[in-house]
C-alpha cells in the first residue's frame, strides 16, 4: 500500500478522535494529547500521538524520557487518563517507554478496503439482493428520533452507562460532526402492534476526509450477535462509498476485540499497526 494512502488513513483516524476531544494540546512539535475526561478508560480516543519526526531522537534516550515526564505531568495535573499510540515498528522507542514505566496494553491495526475493487450496486439493488428471510436493512439517521435510535443501539452494543451516554450525545450533536453519517441497521418485525415495525440492532459512523471514508463505532446490539448484522452494515458501506466517490474505506481493529480476521475476510487489508501504552500517574 502506498505510503501516501496510509498517511491519509492515519489522518482520518486522528481527525475522528480529535472531534471527540474536549482538550487538544500540542507540545513543542513532539506530541499531541487528545483527551476527554467524560470518556475515561477509552484508550482509542484518549491518546497521545507522537509526531512523525520523533524517531530522530533514537540516540537520545534522555529526550524521550523528558517527553514521557511531560505527558505524565499533564495526565496527573488534569486527572485525565491518556494512552500513548506508537508505530509498532519503533522498537527503540517502545523500549524507552517501558523503561519509563509505561506498559503495552493492546495493539491497534489500521485496515483499508480499496473501493474500486468491490462490486458496485445501487442502493435499491442492495436492498433487492438481500434475501426476504434476512429482514435487515440499513439507513442513515436523519432526524432527532433516528439519532436517538442510533445512540440506543450504540449503547447496547458497547455497554455504555447512562452517564457516559449523556456525554456521547453532547459530542455527536456538535457542529464538528455535521459531515458524518450515523448508520443504523434495523430488523423488520412480524409484530403488527409495533408502529414502526423495525428494531434497531446495529450501528456505525461514517467519517469522511478527502477520498477516505472512515468506518467507526461499528457495533451490534449484544442480544443479536452472530446474525450477520456487521456484514450487512459493511455491504451497505461499500455500496455507499462507491456511489459517493470514495476511493478507500479505513477502519481500526483492536487486538483485544479479535475482529481483524473478520474484516480481512471482507476484503480489508492491514496496512499499519500501533502499540498502545498506558501511563502510570501515581
């Protein structure tokens, strides 16, 4: 995969995380902190990003240790958990971080789907090709009620409590998400007493930058797992990307979620990996 494309995918990822932040702080062109105290423990969004040029410090361990000290100080003073995301190839830097008390807690894989390689269907064809027994359909949330449906299924998918849910509602209603698309996967019901005859069972966010369509927050209501819901959403997204002129779909998968193989079977290729380190603040 071309280096330029990988950088565009990484840029989409960082920009998405930036939209969730209540604090964005840059330190002397060496690292950036993205933090939101309401999302404590979320090590995908609350992150420290080391700049691309920081590997130039390879022979100056003291400089890296000084940077780590600054990060620890910020985290302790602000009472905010932040996590260092580091290119998995930087073995020297990983060693220095570990010497300074940081612990690797997970890995993150960046994956890409090249849209032009996928078969294109119209959205109507997408609906028609689904077997009648499937009874699942995807749509873009466009009203306040539909956004509430999205938040409900997101909360069910990821076990979000009411306090954190309120914070998430505030975030996604910000102007900074106006170009994003909130996708709901619904299941048709046989219950005639249900006014809408649809039950929200899956969700994701589509976040566009340049010709990259970032796929985030892909989730399935925990009561309806292993029924092909995530695959239905991905099929919809590939069709959406093709129709709307996006060349690439990017997403991230944590090792701890054990989903990389699932995405690879759906024509996503791993193009970069990051190690994620926790920061002791005691």
